[in-house]
C-alpha cells in the first residue's frame, strides 16, 4: 500500500446500514452512466434554493437539501433526490434493523 493510499480517509458505514440496498433504493437501480457507460458513480449533497430569493438574502426556509448521483467520468447528473426522501428511507432502514435486532434478542432469550 502506497503512502497516498494509506493517507486517504477510510469511509465507514453507520451501524445497521448496508450500502447496496441503500444505493439501489436511491439510485433506482442505476449502476452505470447513461452517457458514457462508466461505473464510477458518486453521490454528493448540496442545497437548492426553493424560493425566488437571491443568494445573499436566503433564510433557512428558502433552502432544502438534495442528493445528486453523478458520473465521475463525464459529470453527467443521473438522479436528484430530495433530502426528505433520503431521511424517510434511512428511517425505514433503521426501523427494519431495530425489528431484526429485537427478533434476534427475543430468540436468544428462549
């Protein structure tokens, strides 16, 4: 392993979440870029101006989070997901994890 690879921050996943189901749910099953056929897809977060207010005059209620799936090779935007949709999906996944944890715990007690 080179020094550059060792210096890269390691991405860790929150407990109870698995990347493939989360990625598939958010990306709509998209695994390759429709423009250049690359598999180098990345999510990034940003904010969107939801009102007609200029940038310098924005209040908190004038912006909303969005998540964008884009291609690292050609910069194609493949999918835009609202922050509320991501939060709902994460809450559903956490609820599933809690149910399975409770089922495992009750099976151990028996």
